[in-house]
């Protein structure tokens, strides 16, 4: 039997994270739905009545102006709530849209039903559920603050460089001998940082010429990241 703590720690680090204790009791009261890639899960202006929980896949939270221009606010992945703010702040309508980036399976429950369950069938898990929701809200607030700071103080090149590093931390990013490999279109990158597709393409070309990334089509290897 191997008792080397360093080796055992390495094995544990590679194990998938355990589901929280509250998850299965919570899911027992949820309705599950599947969404194909590029489906609109939430539309701007929809009634805000339901809490979502991502079981499989990835989605993007976006806002759209009156001319149809989109900005990506965040990526939403497995284990994350969607629409959690409505638990605490009454919102008659959704202020953002959520679109699936891959095929997704999502658990859904109305705010009203969950509020009832937290004081009855889910009372033993209420504290942990609300803590998990609050923790996620706090993280998203920090991410939003960081993004606002980048928009204010970084030029487009800096914002795209920062976005590429953040994308390397997404679940779908792949390890590469020289760093991390991601796949993203120039258009989507522009939506993340708030610039045109053409500008995003020019910055990507500059970063490649400077030896910071390798590019082929939608595939980008960001050197020196892990």
C-alpha cells in the first residue's frame, strides 16, 4: 500500500470533485430539461420565475443592445446556478439572455416552490443551498468588478490577452505541451471584451507575431499557461 503523502495528494487532485451533500435532495424536486447547442435558455425580457442549475454542458450569459450587438458577461458551467439573483431580489423580467454553448442538461425549479421547500422538505439543507448560491453570487460580483476595471484601464490588446488567460481556465480548455489549447471564434472573443470581430482578429495576429500564442483557425495555444 502506497503511503507517500505527495503521491496520494496527486491522486486525490485528479479525482473528480464530489457533489455537495445538498445536491441530490435539491435535484429530487427539480424538473430536468435538455437544450441543444446554441439554444436560448433564457431570453431578455422573460418573466423571472425560475432558478436553473447546470448539470451538463456550458452556456454563455449575454446582454444585447437595441441594434443586436452582444456582449458576453460570463460563461456558465457544470455545477453553477443560473438566475440565482431572483431568489433575493424581486425581478419581474430577465435582464440578460443565456445561450447554450454545448448540448446542456439543466435542472429547473420555480423560486416560489424552492422558497416553500427550504422551510419544509429541504430545511436540513437550506443553509448549505443558500450558502452555495451566495458564494456563487460573490464570485460573479468579483468577476464583474474585474471586468469593469479591465474595460476602464486596459486597451483592447490587454483585454484580449486577459480573456485568453481566463479561457484557459474553462473546463473545455485542453492541456498542450506548450501551454493550454482553446477554441474560440474572433466574433465570440470580441463579444467578451467589447470590440469588433475585425479588431479581435488584428490583436490575435499581433499576439501571435509576438510569440505569445499559436493560432490555426479557431484553435489557439496560449504559451506558458497551465
